[in-house]
């Protein structure tokens, strides 16, 4: 696992093939942070608890997630 320290307003970028995903720290409070994620529309982004609930075996398919 890579751990990156960022301040409010700072970001990091993840590349996968030709895809670029930028994650920006948009808000910080005592017990949580808020991030913004910029990616192409075809890249699906889910919170981990959603993936754990609908993909317990990490099959790579999400079929029943409400949008």
C-alpha cells in the first residue's frame, strides 16, 4: 500500500493504461476528509463498503448497485 500525505486542496494522480484519475482533498474535519475524484465517465468509482457488499469475491462485476 502506498501512503501519500496531502493537504487541503492538494491532489495526487493515478494512471492505469491511458486512464488518468485525479484525487483532490476538498475538505478536512476532525474525523474525516472529503475527496473529489476526476476521471473519465467510463471509469466507475465506488466506496469500498459498496464493493464489499455487492462484490464479496471481488469478481470485477457490479450488477445490483443503485445509481
